[in-house]
C-alpha cells in the first residue's frame, strides 16, 4: 500500500520543480467546479489507493486522534474525500460527520462506513456556529490565496466559541502552485498559513512540519477560534450575520 500510495500521490515527483505551473491568482466557483469534477473522475482510484488508514502516517494518526478526543462537541471533517478520517475519528469516540463536494466520494464513503454520517457540502457551505471542531485534512490545498482566505473565514465563523481547527497541507519555503495528480494545488509556507489563519480570528496552538524523501513536505496547524474583536470582522467577511445564528 505504501508503494502504491507513493506512486499515485507523487506521480508528479516532488523533485521535479519544473512541474510547478503558473495559473492566474483569481479564483472562482468555476475553478472549484473543475476541482470537484477532477476528483469525481479519479475518485475510485483515490479511494483504492489513499482511502484507508494504512496509507496515512503514524504521526498524523496520533495528532488527529489526540486533537479529536479533546473536542467537546461535534466535529466536521471538511473535504472528507474517501471518509477514512471521519471513520477514524468516529472510532475514537468523536461526534463526527464528513462533508465533501464530490458526490462520488460521499456515495462511496456512505457504502464503506455505514456507521458514519456523510453529507454533500463544501467549506463554502459551512454554517455559522455549527460545530466545535473542523478537520480540513488536505482539503484546502486547491484554493488559491483569495479562495483560501475566504475558506478560512468560513471555518472560523463556523466554529462555536472555543472551537478548534486542524488543517493539513503541503508546505514549502515559498507559496507556489504545482501539478498535483488530480488538479492544481498549492504549497504554503508554514508561517504564511499561520498568519492567514490568525488574521481570521484564530490563535495558533500547535504547528507541525515533516520532511521525508518519499513525499512532499507536510505541514499541520492546530488553531483555536479566539474571542477577539477580529472575529466580528471575520463573520462579516464570511457573509454571516453579526449575532450567533444557524446561518
Ligand atoms: C486531497 S483530497 C483529501 C481528502 C481527505 N481529506 C484525505 O485526507 O484523504 C482533497 C479533498 O478536498 C475536497 N475539496 C475540494 N474542494 C473543496 C471545497 N471547496 N470544500 C471542501 N472540500 C473540498 C475534494 O473533493 C477532496 O475530497
């Protein structure tokens, strides 16, 4: 499984810097539609190769488990894809559901993990104050800078006070798009992503970085929704009313 995983996920070798592509900075729902369609076309292959916990890193399982078990309330696995992280959190006793905009993933996840709840949805469709935890494990990697800021605002506003956010992503010294096996994705320098996350009302709790030869550099950030004045601005920018509401 590890070999298949490496071949599929890294078929555009990390060392091939020439695989970086240049695309316009402006993002649109059209582009997001392309992302969902691209995943739909390769969903069966993705599920088979990357859709189980055996294909994940032990350190990530420890982090996600530790993070999930300290959350006192519902968790949304945003961009759950095959649903294996949702099932994993469920097995740890968490109150979790998975959402994904790719219909093929949701249909497959419902079949494979009947004990878990999966709904069609995207980060853009999150509702205000609807959850205590958001896992975004490699699901924001296709957002360009403007799209990412909007997605982070949605995550911040969707969390109830004290809620926690865990994001996993590809990291690199400089921000850059690259030819991911499914569709264009982005590397984010750890510090830059921390800044963007803090700008939308989060306080950083943990940062993690991992470099190994067989895969692209990995980053993870745990952040808590703060109660600072920045939050009111974030709610407004995310299109939610000023007061707590189901949106
Ligand atoms: C690299 S996969 C990660 C899937 C899963 N979290 C995992 O770790 O295997 C990216 C996922 O993000 C989803 N996705 C893409 N755009 C999204 C959006 N705007 N909101 C939520 N999920 C999105 C895709 O459908 C896909 O399932």
